[in-house]
C-alpha cells in the first residue's frame, strides 16, 4: 500500500532537514454582550411618546 501524502511529506522533511515554523497562538476576542431592551425601553428611546410641536399662527402647538 502506498504511503499517504502526509507520510510522504514527513519523510521528505526528515531527509531535507526542513522544519516548519510553529504557529503563533492567537487569543480569541471576548464576545460582545448584546443589550436586551424591553418593548417600553425601545418605545422611549425612539421617542414615540414624546410630544410633537408644529409652528402655527400664535406660536407652537402640540399635535395630539
């Protein structure tokens, strides 16, 4: 049976005194925490409950 390609490569490295450089260990970045907001928090942040003012005759009026 023929040797596998990996085995052939190991033999070639031994014969030719070739050494592979070792891989550097890279640390993984910590996962970012996702912020979970409630529905009321989202409504407040979007400003849907805020009064809307428009210019009109006699000053600014709040839209209802």
